[in-house]
């Protein structure tokens, strides 16, 4: 790593010498911020070190370092000392009671979510950060467990209000007894600035990751796409993918990216012929003990012949077949669960269960037919006109808008890693050992299966070879990126490899190098990654990733109401996780299915989330009318400029089961702002049962208030001036209401039904024309994010307004008076105006102009 330049070092020293006194202080057993104690009874073995007293040697850009230096007085590091070295250390940081907090904790190995409370004892295990409300001084204080040396840390609940910090290496061979910077603390008056400042300081200090602002986001972040997972699960194959894309094309929507999810790789099980694909896999879970045995695609894709789906004699595809296979597999799964339940109740005679399971599996095998069970090593498929390369070439030739094709793989290759002896890599099956911090997380089939089989771990010295072997083949085959899953199983198998931090560093270095070489440095979607190990060690190159758990179309545990309440849970995951993840990666709110019972609910959140819109619809299972409220015909989307975040009045509330709080998220468009209100009540984390469950008593209408000041206008430089507008036009997308408001106005009151939403668009009002007509362009009323359609806006002197709008449909604006005339693309057109201020103009979709129209209004 290059040291800072002398000029930069001089500037840093100058900035430090001018910094005011640190706003934190540790004395008399109290950690105070601005003189207010936030932690009491801090043990004497805990230390505080101001940020400004720690030397900086960072590769961060100079402006970022300067920004961090300027705020050095707002933060510092906590450490502690123990008498005996250990690989797993717990220590109190002090206690608090009666103070509101917001936190993020891991409820599964892979996934995290929000939690609120008022005492250190209210925390959950594996807390990734803790935000304290300090209203006495109009501030917020953040505690972030981080990495020091070979140890990572998390916060745990203690007794009598204590906050415990757990530092662990993951290996009994790696021990320590003292830390000087195992957690970072920061204070600020604006919670959104606070998160940005804190993670900027941590980035400069650790120098192991980069912020989102330093990286390039993959192009799919601005587009519409389709993922194969819920459409096929593991039965995905070329004909199904082809017909899935054809559905969209025939309806006038062009997916710009495709994700071929799990089910395409060459995997098999220990004890099985090492040259043959695993057979008859359908549901997620059945593949989780299998291992990768070759880098190329499995037989289903390898046998694809170029052009075979393009001609008039293309083979037919039965869209009911995947559904029938899935239904049969679910029947097998349910029977196996019934058998397991019988065993737990003491039943010893399982003959009937085993006979039924055997019968069902035979029926499933017959449904797959002989073709599925052919040998998988047919040499004739090695020609250029066969396999994944031929398939991706045909897809691009037939579906012209398809920019990106991604494929799925696990961090270790496949769920069970790489099968020893099957490739040139040094792989061995390593048994899994879970951190004690995961003891109180939710029961998870993925964890059960991974632990059952162990992981075929490639030696970390060959991590780059592993990824380059996969990715270089993918790139040659026309693949432009990967969906990387099952990321946190490294922590299970780190005993012999220097612990979880060192093992992660080796793997993420290899991954980053391969990403740079093969996928333009950014072609990766990170998933199952929501733990500080990943964010603090794995994101030097990765710039995009999932903000929530999977989209579940129904409750896998059988609650019939889960089809509704799980959807609100998903939105809460995404909204609150974005507070920290959005500092480092572009948050991705995941796919959904457009024909789901709560599809519109999901669609409303995706419209203003600030990320891509993609679905996992089954072939023939679409609501195109709904999708056209999200997506333009060319597969682009009217995307917000920022990533969506909870409003301040939601930060310390529980929008899932407190019976009173509606989730409110804010975002910014180029010429306005949005507030989305979502009634997510009805489910959430149960600490006693250690699972997410339904709270049916909360699934009811909720009321909330909305005000223009709920939008954090200052979070983007270009939007900040809109925050000081004298007046705003407000449009309620679902209610189709339009009116004026200002910062002095009373909040708007609204009642939101369960699993329902409203989107408020706020646009500053300007005066135009000789009559000082009040004017504010809302955007396309037929799109959920109306304002996202406005690409350019110019007030031409005092007599005209010029706009460039993308999309066809009804352009809506507030205008206190009717314009004299209106032109679209240079020609006069009719418009509609009513005395309540609604001005509308019908816009065409002009393919030759990329769907844009130039509008001029004369007053």
C-alpha cells in the first residue's frame, strides 16, 4: 500500500491540529457524549481512544480522508483488556436503560434485520450496530463493532442493561487478550449524516473496504430484469428461460438483465459418480449438500444446440411442467416433515412413511423422464454451437434489449463447496463449527444442510484460482456477472486457516481480483452477505447487494397468513438495512412475483427503493398492467436518485408489530422528493421463539402523518436547494389527489390498509408567466414513481416551462392557471386543465427517441 503523500500528510496534520475537543469522554465509569452519559458503569478495563489520536495510513481518496479528518472530534474507538488470551472474548461496554435505540442484528447466519428497545438488555445477539437517541443534546450516538487484527466483533445483550461486546477469531489457534479499537463510536445531529460519517471514518481507519461513492455500480441497477428462481427453482433449463423472456417481449416489456439462478451448475453428491450430475433436483434444500465438480454448466444447459429455439421447428415448452415438478417435490417434502415429526413424538415404525416417500420419489423421477437422467459427459457437446455460450448468443440475438446475463454461484463454489479431486484445485471437506453468537438465531434449513455435509473448501492460497477458473469460463460463455450467494459459510470452516478474518481476506482478495479481470470490476450481486465480516472485508470491489432476506411468496412454516405478513417483513429488512449497507454498496430490494397476492404492495416499494426492479415470475404468470407502472417498454425504470431510507420518526419505532407505526421511507428524484407509506404491521422477530412469526392482532389499518420535512433533501447536493422551497405541490399516487403545501402546513393525515401503501410526490412550486402562475411538474401519473420520469426541467424566462420526460402516458403537473398552449416534440397538442390545478398532457412512447418527449408549456 502506498503511504500518503507528504502534501496530504501535512494537510491531515493541519486539520488535526485545528480539530475541537472530542465530543466523547470516558471518565468515572461513564461514557458521555456532549456531556450526556450514554453508557454507565463502564468497566475499568474498557478504554476510549479519540479518532484523531490514531495515525492514518489509508489508500482512500484525499477528499474522503480530509472529510473524515474534519469530523475526527465526533468519533473514537473503544477497546478492552482481559487477563487471559482467548479466541472468544466477551466484555461489557457499560449499560444503559430508558434510552431509545435502533439496531441491526443477524437473525440468520446470512440475514440481518432491525430491532428497537430502550435498554442494553433489549439487544439481540449478533448486533451489527447500535444507534442511540440522545435528545438531551439533539443528537444521535452510534456504536459499531468492527475488526481489529484477526478478530471481528458484534454486540450482545447483557444483564441489567449492559451492552456486551464479543470479539472472536473463529480459531482456537488465534488468541488475544486486549484490543484498542474493536468498536467505533460516533455522534451527529443528523442520523443519515451520522451513518455516512461513521462508515467513512471506519473505511479510512481499516483500509479493508471501500465506500459506495468510491466504486462503480453495475448497470443493471437502473434497469428491469427477470430472475429464474421462483419460476423454476432447480428445474431451470434453456427452454424455460427462453419462453420466460419471450413472455415479456410479447407483452412489450424488455428485460435488460437475466439472472439464471441456482440449478445450472455441475454439482453432485459425495458417494455419487464423480462425473455425473445430481438428478431430479427441484426445491431449494435438496442441493445444499452437493458440491461443484466442474466449472462448466450442467448437462441441461450443456446439451443446448445453438439456434434450436429460434426456428419455426423449435421444440414446444409446457409451462405447467415446472409447476407440476415443484408440486410433487413439495408433496415429498411435506411427507418427510410428517415422518420427522412422528420420530420426534416417539414413533418407531416408519414403514408407511418410507413407502410413501419412495413412491412419490419414483413418481417424480418418472415426471423428469429419461432425458433428465442421461449421462452428463457427452463429448459431442464441446462444439462451439453447444452449451451456455451458444445459449447466451441466441438469447442476445432474439431479445435485443438484453444487456446482462448473470449466473448464480456460492462463495465456495456450490453450497457444499468444491468436490475434492474433481478439479485441479486443492479442496478438502471441512466440518462446520458455528460461532456461539449464532446460538439464538432462527432455525434455518440452509445452515442445517451445510453443517450436515461440511464444505469442500478450496485452499485459501488458491482462492483467486477458484474464482478465475469459474469466471473466465463464464465470461467466455457470454456471462456478464454473477449472483454470489451463501457468503457467510466461511466463518464455519476457519479453524485451520487463521480464523474468520484471515480466511475471509484471502477469499475476498481472490474474488475482487477476478471481478476486476472478468466482469468489468462490478458485475456481481452479493446475497446472503449481511454481516460485518463481509462489509468490512469483502467490499473493496463489490458495489451491489441484497438489502433483505429472500422474497417468500408464502410462509415455509405453514402459517396461511404468511403470504401477507411476510411481505411487510421483507420491506422492513430492506429499509433499515439500507442505513448501513447503503454507505458501502447499492442496496438491492430483491425480486418479487408480479402475480402474487401482495404484488402491488411490493411494486410500490420497488418503485421508490432507488435500485433495480426485477421479478421471478413463472412462465405465463404475470401482471403486465402492474409491471407497466414500474417499467418503461425498453426495460429501463424511472429510478430515484438515492436509496430509500426510513424517515426520522420511524427510526426508533417498530413498524412490524407495535400496532401503531406505518413504515415511511423517503427518497429523492431529480426535481422532487417522495415519501412512501407502507402498512407492514402483522409480523416480526420473536426473541423467545427465536423466529419471525405472525402477529395477527397487528394486521389492521394504521394511520400516520406525512410532512414535506420528512424528506431529507440535504442528502444529495443537487437536491438540497429543493428543501428550502416556499411551497410544494403534493400528489398522492394511489388516491390521485393533488394539492399545495409548505413547511408551515399541518402534516397530511392518512389511513393505510394492511399490506397497502401510498406514494407522496413533493415538487417545489415556481411561478411562471405574466400572471405569476404557480407551477410544479409531478411527472407521469401512470407510473408509481411519477417524478422519476422527468429527466430535464427548465424554466425559460418568465413565459415558458420546458421538460424532457421519458415514458408514455399522462403527464401531470400542478398549474394554478391554464397555459396558453403546449407543444410536444415540436408540435402543438391538446391538454387538459381544471380549476383545482390539475394539468395533464398525453405523451406518446417514441421508440426512435428512446421513449422521451420534449414538452414546452407557454403561459
